[in-house]
C-alpha cells in the first residue's frame, strides 16, 4: 500500500528551524543538506511502510495514534498519524526533546 504524505505547517516549521540552526548557527551547510536528505529518505519510507512502524512508547502519544519514524543517520524523529491512506506528519523533533509536550 502506498500512502499520501500530508505535512503540517508546524512540521515544516520544525524542519526549517532545524536546518536554519545547523546551517547558520552552527555554520555547517553540509550537515544541513545531509539532514534534508535523511528526511527525504524517511518520507520515502513512510510512503510505503507507514503502517509497519511502531506506535510511540509514550502512553499519551500512543493513545492518540502517533507513530514515529527515526531518521537513519541523524538524531531526529518524525511523529505522524495514519488516517485512511494518508500519513499526517505532525512534527520533527530531536530525539532528546520532550516532544510529547510539544504536540
């Protein structure tokens, strides 16, 4: 089954903030590009495997139906919910963040 990705404005802002921080504040545009590539890889995975990834371990997020996709090469996680044949991406967070309190 293939899914349609629906990326929230908030998730797009998260990505913009992450990339801006790495590219500008850390002065590392190469790393920022690598994160973008990793996010694109995760999106491709979600197109085909969104239903096979685990529900979040946090009880509140799990109860709300949130699943997570961890980036392969960076310490970020994409939180999403499935609705019919759509993947609704709600946010992108560093793995050390308390993302449950930010949704």
